[in-house]
């Protein structure tokens, strides 16, 4: 065998190494892009809501006194004293989906 003669599979081996290196670089780029996009989505989810887009809810009561209010992740609960109608609890879904629940808890008459 002469020193200038190349082994028969050397060109194929070099091509395989180059292709595998490119695949590793493409995969690494995809991972970096995925982490970056997930981070951007998480940061967007933490923004404060736009008050101009806030929903307006009409409960159909007038001259009501708010006795207490409670807020959770999904609902707003209002305890109202309505003159002549008694005390009511309104449960309002904050997602905009679902119905407003109205619960009578007292007649409003004192003994």
C-alpha cells in the first residue's frame, strides 16, 4: 500500500461526521429557540390586564350596600344588602364564561 492511497471508506466517514455535526448544531438551535419562545410566553402571561378591556357586569340591583367581597382565581363573590329585598351573595365568574349565581341568604328583616 502506498502512502498516497486513501482507504476506501474514508470519504464516506468524513461526510458522515460533517452531516452529524450539522444535525447536532440544528438540534441545539431548536432547543435554544424552544426555551426562548417558552420564556417569552411565560413573561406575557404575567402582564397586568388591560383595564380598557375589562368586562362590565350589571347585577340589576340599586341602592345595594356591599357587606363583603371575596376574590379567587376564577370567581368574585359579593355579599350585598339590598333594601327591601334582603341579603344576597352574587358569585361572578371572572373568565367571562358561565353564569352569575345569585343566592339569597337573608330577608333583611331585623328582630
